[in-house]
């Protein structure tokens, strides 16, 4: 992905996502599917990319990981908008609102305003991309890598 070879990255993330899903690794699989979806879209395969984005988000919904679904879903909508896929972004926004249980606005504001320490942009163990707003925090200073599960400080 970093080198702009999106088609190759998409294939790799797809295989990793399928492997994680087949092994029941439901914490890693959705993130790998989301990366595959992003890579396919950047490679010009919007329909295929959208399918993988939906698969990743669906796993969060199926496992009732609502906070992860909120964060990842908003990032998908933001990314699609930024890349000029506004119709697809609107489609995802509507779809997400339909599958996400209602929570008070105070929950969303509190989740959005939680400040966390700065993290490295890649996991030191596996090299996966790390985003402070898209990880689970183990404690106030340590996040869990969404790909390998290592603690990242």
C-alpha cells in the first residue's frame, strides 16, 4: 500500500483476511478485509472494494463490536468521500445507520473526544498500520495491534 501497488496489496490483504476469518480470528479478520477493500478501491476496483469493506464491517456487527463498527464505519465513509466516491460513501453511511443500534449522542461525543497518547504509525511487531482512533486500548498508554494483537505503546 505504501508504495502505491494497490492491486498487489489488495490481493495480500484479501488472502490474509480470508485466512484469519477461516481460523475464527474475528478480531483481525475485519481489519484485514477493510484494508483489502481500501486497496481494491484505490486500485480502481470500487465494486470489489465495497464488498470487502462491507464484509469487514459486517463482522463487527455480527460480533456486536459496536464501538469498533462506529469507528471503522466512519473512517470508511470519510475515506470514500475523500477519494471522490461520494455516492458510495452515502450508501455506506445509510447502511451503517440501519445496522447500528441507537446510542445516546453523549456516547458518541464522549467516544469521539477521548484523547489518547500518540502511537507509532506501524506496529513494531508485524508492521501493520496503526491508527489511535481505530484500535482497542489495553490501558491508558498501550493499544492492541488490530492485526497481530501485540501491545503498542
